[in-house]
């Protein structure tokens, strides 16, 4: 028997979803191996992980807290990947967003600034800083043809050092890689802040950032589906030569897309410091910007699906905190990504076992002729 | 059938190649249906058929690229089963593909030894180049051993392909549409080479859909139609008309019916334009040309003499280094492509999949590539999706694009249907000027006829058409006048007269001809 | 003094550039075969840990190096399977490989974080360099003769070997062909898929060697994510090198020196970095910023000279598909 891979002429609607679910299950099964190596019973570990992530009293709120930066950064990655612009530097853009928001909260606006003004300024600053950080690889790509994969990633390392300079240097307060805490006016409202009105919200830390995520997802969905810009993204991503032929301005679209992509990642960083950490510190992100890549890919670059997948991964992170050693979540994320790319093959191609004698060469012939 | 394919074998002489009951299916297509086919040793056997008739598929099975679903292949009387082109080469079968299988960045010598077993490890380039020079001398196929493939003309590249097969010891040589890219003079040279090869015991299968050359070169002709063998006839005693009837199944019109042109004002003016090609070398050199509304101007020339660059400069996809391009009185030189689109310029690019369409987008999305910006499709920031769909369904109906629905990705359309889709998009905008580059390359007769008719209809509506083609028949049939492009310059202009084909050929090879025929 | 300082920087560049050289050469070979593997960072980490653990366990650094190479090669096959057999997206698959390598080594490496006494690859003194008149004692000896690790010399030998393989041998001819025009290679019977697997594996071997040379020679320790982006810099260097091994050598040594530069600059008394250590953070950005600069430079050059990546880079080969 031999493997035969041939293209599908049409993909059933259910197939992508089923294939992703199967890929996730397979990834968890493979992930059981390192868990067992680490001396954990995989079933116990996974049960605990899912319980902590999804089924306990505070699970929903805690998971939303972790999902918020994943969704925002994941949307940033989504828009870039849509046009096959490989912005893998969301982590750095996220750091810059957090940095700018911190600058506004601690140094630019007085603590007495009204909350609405303060948060609006932080939001703008966070978006703008992330956008600038995203625009650099965008401009380099559009104007000079510099590979954006490398440049966006290199800028992530630079952003981390940049952040280190401020938290250890001019903005340091009380020692080790921390700034002073934000004034309360710079805090995102959280559910627990309304505990007096709705007692059930007491102790819940989900914050305004998730609304940012949902609104951004809906806006992106509308852009992708109904707008000229969304159409241009689609064409440029599929065939840049056809886009040029249609008169589209590739350089401008690339830069604009990287600005929005970086800006969304910057919002993720801003929302993290305004909603969770309430200060800037050295390692405030456990690699949200990288996990966002997996979130985006798993969501098949569909912004609404990013919300669902972001929530799922938020739960894995919450539950994963319970699992030691710390590398396990990253490892499982990598395995998930591999399984999902493999699953993509099954949605694009039909794979059959055939008798070698009848094997034909792999071809992607057209429907009606050999033309 | 006129000859039994088994007749010779019964006399005890095995065929060089014999195929019995070959069937080959692709998803959704029956490419070959119970094909019986036999080639005698030392003959030139033409395999004639329309595009899509199954010629290439059939030969790719002899070449080891595909395997038959049913049937038997015999080489010199021995049954064989090739699982890769390597097997075919080892058994003396070589195929020269329509798209050359050469590595552009490597030298002639390197390409020749790529599939060889020797040298096993270290390549002594000095010795190798001497060997190749000797070999090319021996077969009378002149090539420069250390030239890079991308530096060679198409004709030279073809010589390298043939040489490669001979170097690998091919006894049976399959040539897939070898003349499609050659000048008439190069075709003459090729035919001479082929005859010399049969004289030294080689057998040649000559795949073609051109009747003239088949009648000229073939000892015997097998005609394929829709994957089946129609007949095998003697090349010397057959006629073009007979072959055409066998090939298409009906009488064919050799020339499209059209009224005399009625040219009016200048629609497209190219004024002393120069530009560079992708490698930064001069391409167009001070080229001037005017296309008037209501006429078809054909551009003849061997590929690589500036055709692509000319079309791109006009369409705003390549910078002109000097000169001006004027569409409908508006200077659009080095303006963004949108400027020419807005001036009513339609461009049918040579590369349907790579440039003219977005392969993974559906047909509806492909149809608005040029019109999404402006009303009625583009409304402010958004696109009117309902109108997109309605318009797509209407255009697909009107232009006879065969597809289950408008949600099909464009890459799944056959070449002919994809080209109709592109024409539907371009023509539906009522263009003033149409640039058509190789518009029917690789299409079957039915599609060719309807696309040619669309172009002529557009001419009669009043569009000025610039037709760039490497097929002289197409140029002679459609054009109202023909200019010849050589090394980025226009070397002459002739009326579309069949008797001038040799003159055009000479000009394509660079000979300046007195412009006595200029209209 | 001036000369000594310069020599110091260059010597350090040669030393710390060596892992980068291996990683760059490996990726270069893989890319010449038409496969983009962005998992270099992950493969290097796998090699670094495998080499470290085995050298520690067996007491023999050379066994460590061998196992490191094999480990890098084996993990690279994940990418080969997804990108060649399954025709998956090579960018995302390479990212996944980096995630897996980073996560895996952080899980498996936990017991080795505290280990300090790993057997190291030896320094290989070359005494005769000292005896060369004039430039011997002051230049050649401190640069190459005194404290260069044996791994440095292996790197020096590998460059001509890789160049010779690619440019002067039949396997190299096939390697170039499957990266430029796989259909042409396939048509004359070269097994494109198998060869691409092989060269992805070779890239993995090199990345594993790069990792081991870090953990067994340059910084003989195991630390989580000790490669600190060098795998990514290697991917950038392949572009900078224009897919040419000799230019990869140059690039790797320059970037080796740049990695060391922060330390060297902080030692200079009259620069502000010496008195204010926090400013050193800015110096840490140097290698990353220079990677971007190098890409800007090489892309300008590529446009000018019309050089480019192997034509089939990143495109899965499917027999019979147009344009393949």
C-alpha cells in the first residue's frame, strides 16, 4: 500500500473544524509524553489543567484575563498573516505598547487626570507605540524588500532590552525591574470593581481589555468581509503580481497593515499593564506575542474565531500555570502548531491508501482539461 | 483504422514503442481512453491533436512521469513499467518538454550532466566543457558549454534540451510542441536536425497541433481526439484538410471571418519609449507605435525581444526610462497602474495564473479585480457584495465560463475557461484599448475561436487592440497590420498577408526589411 | 594598546562567531535545496542540551558533539515531514519547530541548569604561528594560535568543504538544481523529495553542532534559551551572505564580534558605559540592530546585482504542477 495525495476540488464546510479538533486531541496525546517524562500522570495533569482553566469558580474570569492579550495580539498577527506578511514580532510590539502606556500613566499625565481621559490617552499611546514598532519592518519590507520575519523578530529582542533599560534605569522604583504602580486612574475597570453592585463579581479580575478584543475582532471581521481594504489584503496575500496588475498600491498596503498589526499588539501590552500588572516590569509577558501566532493560525486567520481560540489558549495558560516544569506549555503549543499545519494538509488534499500498481503521479490537474 | 498497429510485429520486427489499451484518469477527467499507438524505429511519428486531446498525458506515461491506470507499454518489444523519468532515461527514452526542463541559473554543461551517473562526485569543469563542446560538434547542435541557461535564446535552450537527451543516450526522443516558440527559420533548422537524427537511428515522436508542420515533417501521423486515437495515417499521402477533420471532428475554419477594419483616432500612442528588463538590461529601445481605435495591431517576434516589457510599460507595471505612453489622449507614462485602468485600458497578461488572476480567490472576487474601486461595485470604503455576486453570475453566463458556481477558486478552472473569465472581466468594462499578450496560448480550438471572436467584436465596437503573439497564424488571422519586434525595436511593418510569412520570419531574426509593405 | 584591543575584538569574534557559522552554513544548505527552515533556534537549543547532557553523562565532549548533531538532525525531520511530505506552510512549520525545541529543552534541561563541570571541547594551540616573523607574535598567535577552541578550526575547514560540495560536485549540482528548478531535476530522475529530506537533515546536523559548540566550548553551561536569538540571526545571515558559504563565514565572524562588543565597550574607561552599567542595555541591542542593518544592506545589493534566493525556496514541489 502506498500514500496518495491529491488535491480536493472542494472542501466540505465541517472538515476544517473537525480537522482542527482532531489536531488538538492529537497534540495533547503527543504532549503526554513529556508530561510523563516529567513524572506527571498525563491524565491527572490534563484534568487538573482543564479544571483550573475552565471549570472552577474563578476559571472564566481568570481565563479571560489571560485570553485578553492573546486575542488582541492574535488579531494583530491575523491581519498581517492574511496578506502573508509574516509579522512574528508581536511580542516586541506588545512590549512597546506597554511601555508607552506606562509613560503616559506615570510620567506624562498627572495622577489626578480623569479616568476616561487617562485611559483614552494610554490606549492611544499603546496603539501608537506598537504601530511604530510594527511599521519599521513594514517600511523596510515595502521600500527595501527586507525580510519581515527576521526584522520583526530582531526588533522584539531590541524591545525587550529597551524595556529593561527603563525598568532598571530611569523608571525603576524600589529595585528589581519594576516601575512604581500606576495611580488608580490608570487602571482598567475590572469586574470586581463593581462588586458592590453585583456581588457575584467580587474577586473577578477580568477587565475592560476583553471588550477591546471583542470590538477589534468585530471591526476586523467587517473589514475583511466587506471593505475594499479587506479585499486588497486578500488579493495581495494570494498573488501580489495580480494585485499589482489590478493597480493596488502594495507598499502602502504593507505599511498600513503592519501599522494596524503592530498597533493591535501594542494594545495587548497596554491592556496588560492597565488591566493586570498595573505597572511596567521586566518579564510581564510570558510570550503572549508568540502564543498569539498560534492562536491566529489555529483560528485560520478568522477574527471571530480568534476570540474562541484565544479563550481556549487562555484556559491552557491558566491551567498550565499549575503544571511544572514551565517549558511544558510552550512545548505543547509547538506540538499543537505542528498538528494544525498537518491537519491543514488534510483539508486541502485528499490522502488515500492505494495499491502501488495503480499509483499515479501527484498532479494538480484542472477540472476540465490538461490545458 | 487504416493500419493495424500489430502488422509489423507479426512480421517479427518489434516497434520502437508500442502502447496497448492505455487508459489514464485524473480527478474529473478521462485523459486517455483505451489508446493503441505504435511507432516504428527510425521514423518521425507525429502525435496530432487539439490542446486537451491527451497527447502530453500519453507521452508523459512513456516518459515515466505518470503511470497508466490500465494498459501496457512496450519498448522494442519488451513490456516496461517506468516509475520515474529516471527509468525512462535508463531505457533510452527522452522527452523535450514544452516548458523546458532546464535550470536557468546553471550552465549548459551542468544541465547536461544533471541526470547522468558520471562523474560520480568531483566535476572537472574544464574537461566537462571540452566534452560538451565535442558532443555539440558531433550532433551539429551549436551551444556554448559554459553559458548560463538564462542567457540563451529560446531556440538555443531547445538545442540544449535535445543535446541533453542525446547525451543521456536517448534512442526515442519525444518532442512536445517543439516549434511553438521558434521563428520560422529556427523551425527549419530544427527539422533539419530531426531528420539527421533519424538518419543515425533515432526515433522521434513529434507532438503538435499544427497541421502545416506535421504534414511537412512526419512519416506517419496518429491523431488523438478527446483522449482516444482517431486514426494513424501516412504522413506523405495525407492532407491538411483530412488531418483537420480527424483532429476536430468537423471542418475547421482556418481564418476567422471579419469585416475590414475601420480605424479612427489614435487610441494608444507609444512615443520613443525605452525601458529595462528584470535584469536591468536595456529592453525596449526608443520604440514608437500607434494603435488606432477600431484596429488590431499585431506584434510579431520571438519571445524575449521586449514583448512582455512593452505590455507592462503600457499597463503602468514597468518604469519607462524615457519616452511617453499616451492612452486616449492622456499621458500615463510611469503613472500608477490605476491611471491606465481609469483611462479604459484592458490588459490580458501572458501569465493567466501568475498575473491575470488570483488563484485561490473565487471567480466572483477575480471578476472585480479592476472594478472594486469605483461605483457601482465600490461604495465608499466598502464593496457591494450583492452586486459582485449578481454581476459575476451574469458575466459567467454571458461569456460562457464553464463552472459549477462563482465560488470556485480560480485555480480550478481549465486554461480556456480561466482566459474567458479574464476576458469577461476586461471586456465588461468597455475598454478603449486592449493589450492582449499570447491570449490563446495552450488553449483548445473551441476556446481559441471564441476568444478570437471576442477580440474581433471588441475591435468592431471601436476598441484599439494591441495583439502580442508568437503564433504567426494567429497574428495573420486577427491583425489588420503586423509590426515585428526585435531586440526592443520595431524592425518592420507588413500587412497580414500569408505570402509574407518568410519576410516576417527574417525580420523576427533581426533582418531589417525595406518598409515597402507598410500600409 | 590599540592593536591589542582590535585583536582582542577580532579574536572574540572568531570564537563567538563559530556557533553562528555552523548554524548559518546549515540553513544555507537547507535553503539551497529549496526548503526554508525557520526552526534553527529550536534545533540549536536541542543540540546544545543534547551535547551538554551527553558530554556530562559520558565524560566525553566529542560523544556529546555527535549526539548533539544527531539530535538536531532528528528534530529537523519534523519540519521535513510537514513541509515536504505534507506540503504545509514552511514559515509556520519552522516557527513550530522553534517552539518545540525551546519548550522541549526547557523541560528536559531542568536537571542540568546547575551543572558547572561539564567536560569541554579543548583549546587547540598552534605554536608555530608564534614563530612566524613580524606578524607572528603580535597578530597571528593571539588571533588564531593561543586560545582558539578546536571547534573554531572545524568551522574554518567546513566552509571550503561546503563550498566545494555545492559548487564542484555532482551531489552539489543536484542540490542547486532542486532549489532552483525542481521540475528540471525531477525530469532527469533526481529524487527531489528524498534529497530535500536529506538536506533538511544536514541543516539539522549543522544546527545541532552549532548548539553543542555553544554549550561545550563557547559558554560551557546549560541555560534555558541560551542561544538568545542566534538561530534567527543565522537565518538573517544566510540572506546577508547571498547563499554563499564564504560570505557566511565573513558574516558569522562579524556578528560574533558584535555579540562580544557590548562587553568590550563596557570595559573602556572613557566611555559612559563603564561608569553607568544600565546603559549597557543599549549595547545589548547591537547584534539585533545590526542584523536588520545587514539585511537592509544585502537587500539593496540584491536589487542592484539582481542576486536572489534560490528560485524554488519555500515552495513545495509537486510533480506535474505548473510553474514548479
